[in-house]
């Protein structure tokens, strides 16, 4: 099993729609990787107070 995890802290006012759009438009590019069983893209949004 190979796993990768990246933690990238963005500015609090960063437009997360940019990230969501990139995942939507580019996530399929790794679908054909040999042995790939599943993949996960996780984003966390901070609650604004």
C-alpha cells in the first residue's frame, strides 16, 4: 500500500472553490494508475466567527 498525505495551510480568506474546482477537473487523471483501489481528496474549511 502506498499512501500520501499533504497538509497545506492556506490564508483564511483563500477561495476554496479554486481547490474544489481543481479536484473536480483533474482528479480523474489518476484513475488508470495500476493497482489503484480508491483515492480520497479531503478539504477542511475553518468556521468563520
